[in-house]
C-alpha cells in the first residue's frame, strides 16, 4: 500500500513540474502570464511570469510570442530584441533521509508506545527554473533587418504557438 502511495505522489509531482503555464495575460503584477509596459512610442518591456517556476527556455518562448503578438497588434511586421533577462533559480533536491519518531501515552490504567520511521527519496538532482523572462523590444515595418536580434512577427507567432500547443 505504501509503495502505491509513493508511486502516485511521484507521478503527481512530475505532472505538476512538467505542466507548462498557460499563455494568457497576467491577472496582477506577480501572477502567471504575460504583461507589457510601453516605455516609448515604439518600445516595450514584455514579460512572461511563472511564479512557481518553469523551464527558462519556455518562459523566453512565451515572452517572444507575446512580443510577436504585440508587434502584429500594432500593425508592425517585425520586432527587434534590445535586451533579455531571465530571473533564474536553481532548485536542488536534497539527498535521501530517514526520520524516526517515538511516542508514548497513558489512558487510565493502560499505556502504549509507538515508533514511526519515514524515508525521503528525492527524485532528481539539480535543475534550473525561472520565475520570469523579460524582453525589451521595438517594432518595425517593411523588410526585417538581417540580424539575429530581429524577428519576423508572423513567423515567430506561428512557429511558437505551434510549439507551445504541442507541449500542452
């Protein structure tokens, strides 16, 4: 019975850890989702946040997708990423551990004692997660510049949306 509970708990934790956050607007400044701040007429900060943490590459994809959507909403053909930042954190699993508990009690003329043993077996080692990815972007019209920091808004929106939908 205990073995079954351990397997079920491990499967539930793995499912939660691998489930991507939804691509949706953030309900508040610290909530999961995308947000943008206009800093000039043609320049924005675009952020995608996952407060519980997620794969850094996935959060960057979500921020790029939002930048592409925002460029298209503003009637632009391409966008340029001036700066990128990722709020990363290392998540470590501790080593195996064993805990022992002892208890005793009396009730009337009766007394009893018990001993309990618990075992912790971490599943995995260290992994990188991120809470947020932020891009500083500006938009353009016409032919896209031939530069690694310039992105075709329509192509990025189509490609990333297809990739994200295939994960979920």
